[in-house]
C-alpha cells in the first residue's frame, strides 16, 4: 500500500512512516507479502488528520511516540496480542 513506508526483516514488516491523508485508517495485516508485526517509533507522528486507527492482530509492538501529536485521533483498536507499547505513544492526542 502506498500510504505506508515499511521495512522487512526476518519475515516481519515494520511500518516506519504513514504518508496517507488520514481519516479512518486500517493498517493492513501484510505489506509486500510479509506480515506486519510492528509499528515503528514515530510512524504516525503529527498525522493530525488521523481520526481512528485499526491495528491488525499480528502486530506485537508499537514503538515510542508512534501516534504522538495525532491531535485528531479519537479511536484506536489495539489487539490483545500487542506485548509492548513504547513511551509517549499517545502523547498530545
């Protein structure tokens, strides 16, 4: 998907940046044929147009400040499989 910048390592994708228009965003379960396992540090930083985010079940970690300064964010779906959420992830939301 063109809205997501990501890296692949050891058969796992990490979202490193979101560059889409915002609104209600659903993170895909796979990018480039590989399962999305993490959201990197500051990946959605200052995405002020982001209103809600749905995270797929395969994601295990959410990096530091991943959604920091997303001032329009009013809803998020965090799956039970997430084992780590970094500091300042929702700072100034």
